[in-house]
């Protein structure tokens, strides 16, 4: 199956293609900040509702932080894509290890793994799959802000 997440755009957009953006993240120390700044500018320019942008920036921060913490063999990349009524956020890195899809126990003193629980809470779908030189962790978010 050739899903959007499998075929994220890698070259210039055409006039009728959905909005997309790609940002290489080579500076590990400042990658999360650079990704948030880039995404805020891009998503605002695309007219994404502010509440969705706020949640997307949290998701981006978590995914990029995980990629930079666990990738020692190369840089990461942030991909943003609007398709239909969903925003696809994907972070590709050079580490082939899959992510853990577990949430820490309530009584656990371990702080690791909580970021993916946050991503899971904010996204309507999320997952991970291998790509040629590593893995891609992705999240899909509804473009309509959820009523509180």
C-alpha cells in the first residue's frame, strides 16, 4: 500500500499538489527549536488554525527530540504535508530501531517514553516504519481544532 506517509514529497511542489514542506535537521543541539520555528512559519502561512498549530508544535518537538536523542549516525528531517483535512508530520532519521509504542506505567519514575504518549494523545493516528536509511516516525492531526 502506498500511503501518504510512505511517499512524502521530496522535490518542489506542483501547482495542484497539496502543501508540503521539508526541513533538514543537521544541528542536533538546536534541531527541535529549528523544527518548531520552521513549522510555525509554514503552518501559519498555510492558514492552519492556531490551536492546531499549537498542538502540532508539541508533536514536532517530541518527534524531533526523540530523533536527535536516539540517532547517532546522521541527521534527521522534518516533513510537513497537508492532505485533505489532515496534517501529516513526519520525522525521518538514520536510526533503524523502531520506536516503543508503550506508555509508561502511572507509578513509573522513568521519564522516558512520555513524549510518545503526548503524541498519541494529540494525533488521530501515529506510527513508525523503516525507510531506506533508517526510520520515519509520523503523526496525523485533524486540521479542525477539537472543541474543549
